[in-house]
C-alpha cells in the first residue's frame, strides 16, 4: 500500500496524474526514486508520440535583462488552452532566461544545452516535461537574442 504523502509528493514533482503516480509507486514496490524514474520515462515516451502533432497555437514572449540583453521567443502548443496554462507560461520564462544566459545559434543547439538552473537536465528534457504535464505537443518555433 502506497503512502498518500508519497503520491502527493510524486505528483507535485512531476505533474503526473494521481493514478499514474499510484501505478508507478506500485510498480516500483513503494520506492519513491524508482517511481519518479518510471514516470519520467513514460513521459518521454508520451512526448515522442506527440512530436508530430501540429502546434497551431502559440505566443510571443519577450524579456530584457539589464537593458543590455533582449530575447524574443515564439513558443507553440496545440491549443490556446495550453498556451494559457501555468506549465506553458513557466516554460516560456525559463526558456527566456536560458537564452539570455547562454548565446545560442539555433533551436537544436538550445535544446541540447544543459539547463542553467539544473545542469543535470537539458533544455529538451525541460520541454518534454511540459509536454508530459499538458498532454499536448509543445515546441520552440523561433527565438532571437540581441546583446549590446
């Protein structure tokens, strides 16, 4: 029997549904770290299945750091509902900070970069986590960085 606190904690960390967290904990024999790994792996599989889906909705985000670095980001999702969601909005903020912190030539290079707040993860993993949370394809369509 899984501890309710573990299910809640797992859900807060990864954003998965209650039943997904319960199943992962059952499968992991109650081991929290193993359950977290199982959920992340399942999320990566789900995000791969969604990669070909059209991202017709989106928003342009802007960030200026110290009046010397400016970033514009075109971030897309499948629906306006997801574009307005907290996970999508948070992803946009994190991507703006990432692009401002590390000059990047293109989207592929950006996705391969270590995430500035947690270098054990890549930017691509960050995007895939949001795909897993929202249930929709999310992609970076374009970005521009200007530095004086």
